[in-house]
C-alpha cells in the first residue's frame, strides 16, 4: 500500500537521490522547505515524490513527479496525483511532460487530464505538452 506524507527537511537527501537530474538539488530542497513536496512510501521506503504549487496563473501546477523505476506502473504515480487532487486549493489543475515521455502522458490521461497545449524549445527537439483537469468538490474529498 502506498502511503503519502508531506516531505520534511530530513527527507531532502532521499528526494535528491531519487532524481536523476542532479542540477535540481537546490530546487528540490526549496520545494520541501516551502511545503510543496509530498512523498510516496511503501513499507517505510520513499519510492516517489510530487512537487506542486499555485504559481501557474494562480492555478495549481504539478512541477515534478518522480517515481523510482522499480516502482513504476504499480500505482505510485496515481496515488501521488490523486493526493494532489484531494488537497488542491484551486479548481484547475495543470501539469506537463515531454512529448517523449509516453508513460507520463498515459498516466495523466488515465486520471482524466486532457491536453491543453504545448511549448517548444524548453528541451531541444522534445515538445513540452501541458495537461489540464478541472476538479470539482468530489475530487477534493
């Protein structure tokens, strides 16, 4: 069973170790300190995390979703995203992923997100696809 809990200062190193992009270390630490990071744990082991805030045109935006490769397609990403939906402070929820990241696209679409546009030139030759989901009171209970 996946347990979701708010990340704490003591979790920063674990979160940084899960991320393969080492240049994001400072961003990850700041996200934890600002209360924007939630962990997924299975049997007391951190297996993933999600970072989100309300900075996207005053709507909630999932900035980063990471699941350890050994735990992918086992409900961890779904549990993290459902948690965001539940505690989301806005009725609009956005996220994005690269065009090359088919597993993330499938996850978002399976959760009821719809494509909302794209941005070129963030990553060379790999569009950033934006997704949107309108939440209602049922999603947040």
